[in-house]
C-alpha cells in the first residue's frame, strides 16, 4: 500500500482515519492520524481505502469536514427504491454516483460511511451492498418502531416515577403495569431475576434487589410501609369481581326463591347470638326449649347462606375459589361479599333469618340421646358478647335462665367428651388488631362463655357427623389420628400448665378431612363434621348443601368423588390462608415489640428448641406470643423471667431478647 494512502480502521469502537507512512516488518503498516499519532496496523484491520488521491495526515481534518455534511441516512431510501426493483448490489463508488453524481474520494467515502452504518435498507455482501427485499424492510421498520415506542414509554415511565417520588400526582399508564408488575415480583421473590426491573432500579439510583424494589413501590405510593407481602405472595384475592358484586346486589334487592319453602318456624324461640363485639358475620345462635316431659332441648342455629347460594353459581364458585374468610390484624377478607355475609346471610338480631337448626336432647352425662336437623326460620332475640354472657353467668340473671341452663349442659358435654378420651390443651391465644397504624394485642380469656359456645359448636358437628354416617351421606368429615402423647409419668415431671400443654401440643397430629367418617381424637368423638361457619368456611357450606338436599329428599348436589376433590382443593386453599394469617400476625407481633422495645416483659420458658445451644421457646404472658430466645445461663422449663427486646426486624423476621434482672433476682450462670 502506497505511502500517502488514506485508510479507515476501527479503534475502541470508533471509526478512525490515518495516512500510510511506511511498512512495519513483513505484514504491518505504520499509519499517522490527524493528531500525528502513529498506529501499527495489520491490513486485515483496514476497513476502507480512499483511492484516487494521496494525503498527508494534516489533510484528514479538512477531508472529514467535507464528508460530514454528506452523511444523511435518509438519502439511502431514494437509492434503495431505485436499486430494489432491479435487485442490484452496489459498492461505495456506485452509491456515490447514484447519490451525488460524483465519484470523487470525498463522495465515495461518504457513501461508504452511509452504507456501512445502515441497518435498514442494505445488507453487506463482501465489498458490495444488496438492497433488502421490501417485505424484510417493512418488518425491520416495524421492529424499530416498536423498539422506539418501548424506549419512549420506558423514559416516560421513569419520568412519572421520579415526579411521583417528588410528591406530584401522576396518572399511571397501561404501559406502566408490566414494569410495576416486575418490580412487585422482585420485591416479593428475592430469587427472581429480571433485567428490565434491575435496569429500572439502576436508572432510579436504587439497589438492584428485592428490598430496593419494595422501597421504591412504597415511595411511589403503590405499597404501604407495612405492605402484607405474605398476602401478595399467596395471591389471595382481596376484592371481588364486578359480576360477583352485581349478583350480590341483585340478591339484596330481590332474593331468589327459597329451595326450602317449608321451613320449620322457630321464631317463637328465644335465640342468643354470642360473638366478639367486632364480629359482623354472625353465623350461629343458641336456644333452649323446655319440653312438656320436663326435659330440655338444645337448639344450635347455624346461618344458612345456601338460602342464596346455588352450587355452581357465581357466588358458589367465588367462595370455592377463596375457600375461607381470612382474618388479618388489618382487617378481614370475607369469603362472600360483605353486604351479603353481614346482611341476609347472618343471624341478625330482630330479623327473621333462615337457618339450619340442630335440635339435641342430651342424657344426664352429656351424651346425645335424641337429635334432629331442620331447615328453619328463626328470629334472633339478643346480640350478646362473650363479656355479656360471662357477666350474666356470674350474676345469675334470673330473667335469662336459658343461658345458665345452656352453660350447665356445655359443662356436662365437656366432661362427657373427656370421658371419651378428648385431649384438652389450653394455650394463650392472642388477637392482634391494627387500626390507624396503632397496634393492640389482647389475650383471649378461656372464659366460661367461650367454652359454652365452643361446646355447642362441637355438639352441632357431632350431630351432623352422626346424621351423615347414619344416612350414608358423603360429607366433609373431619378427623384426627390418635396422638402418641408422652407417658403420664413424663408429663407429670413437667411443670403443670403451659409447659405441659406445650409438650402435649407438639404430639398432636394435624386434623384430616375426607368423605368417610373417622374418629377425631382431640375432640373425643367417633364422628364429626364442621357445619357451624358456612359463611366463613367453604367446607362447612359443602356440608350444608349435602345435608339440606337430603332433608328435602333431593339428589345430593355432589357425588362422593366430586366432593372428595372439592374437599382437597378447599383444604389446600384454607391451609394457605391459615399460613398467611400466622405470618401476618407474627409480623405485627414483632412490629409491636419493635415499637415497645424499651418495655420489660414477663416470660416463661415453654420448651427447648435446641437445648445444647440454649435456644428455647418462651411465652410472653402479657401478649400470648411464643418466640425463640437464646439463654446465657442455666434455666429450667417453666422458669419465669423478665426479658427485653435487644434486636428486632419484622420484615426480616428477626428478634432477639436479653434477660433483665432486678436486685432481688440476680443472674445465675
């Protein structure tokens, strides 16, 4: 290659020009650029020779100034339209003549630059360039338009995010949804990887991890600081579809015909509903009827949502999908639309309500002597709280002898179940409520009123189970295998109360559900079916569907095989919901302790988690919370101590305690 030849080569991703000065060895050349810098270049590195003229390196800047105005990519479209019809390829010299009617070195190099950078109209074939077919060109243009729109939407999204963080109100666009969804997925699943989400975090100066995504979603106002990630991960629906809401409203305005038009009229009975003050879905009530022969008949009335719900309709399918009402510290997610669940489905004081009523006569010991089940009409008389009933029992209110009688029968039932091998475990149960960012934790008393209601609900479940067994019905029977409890002498060595109950609880197997009756060891019953919460548990509603159809003499709505499959689905969904409830309660429990980290709590060591590591499970008695603690001294099960939070992070599920000592309670190593 002659001295003075102007060549093009690439360096660090940039197009460079230099003038050949001399050969270097057998294969290389020395070229000088416009700044006088020498470059050792192999001929394979040369991408273009400017022919027809010799140059000095001082000519390069002027040459580039002449080329620059000619670089107009849009001019290639005219050339493409001419060449595509013939399908002819062209080299830079030919393109220079076609575009500029001039084959000078400046024009030829300008044509080379246009062709080598073009990704639209021409494709390179050796030293020539072929015009792309019209169909291929159209597809490339479409892809470029899509990519340009994506880039524009991406930048607009980032602008909206930054404006929202700055405090402006913004209107999210449909195109933002996919980007926000990726950020939510990253916040919920730390193991999730998404280049798009990470690119957005980088552009916004945020950490490229789940915590960075979570905080960004909080900053733009889409999530709260205490967003329930457990609920989001489980994908439990919070709101109802429009068609479900519309059907609920239609039933409110015009209830459908009753499938049990000849209900037993029990409106003459005095009916007590007993719940927490905050309860709005009231699904059970109690009555006592004095019979002419001196015996007493107990009535357990259960709300009848199947009055409005038909198997397979929108309400039923929605309840089936949800499976259960979810109770969270921040509020309730109902199985049915609230206006139905707390309205015509509930047993509302003073209103005539549809119910499924269980009539039971017990013998002197508390065993079932006679029973019957009826689709009924009742009129709840009193809406009572547990505290109301406890006070009535304490005072022995003469005007309400039925309450005292029901309490007496519940005591007999409890004693009878114990004689049948029931296993009583009484551990503290806490209720956490969050309202206006204020956290309240109450420990439920194991009061007489709560025992009364519990026994009556268990009694209704035994009646339903016996009815299903005797009539050979497919029902969602609930059972529990017999646990292998520690030997009596081993239990007696443990401190009585919570420590002993905790040891027993560890041995209790999970309850099971199936269409075949089986013993429930924990309750001490040979057959049992939950039927007392059909507004809140789908498996209870399934039992109602089956029992009511049999009472009417109709075919059962679900075959055994179908019912078994539905029970499995409902059980899995209910288990997922229970897990979310537990995780959410734990989060708010830790958040309560974080906010009260200066307080000292009374605790008791329930059991060892890893005794070799001195890691135990403690119970904070004032809160009913069970948490792990590592000890620095010798301590025995059942020992009471005072503890204080030393570290807590609710979001990371981390809590550590330190033991505190008063002057009268020195540390013992």
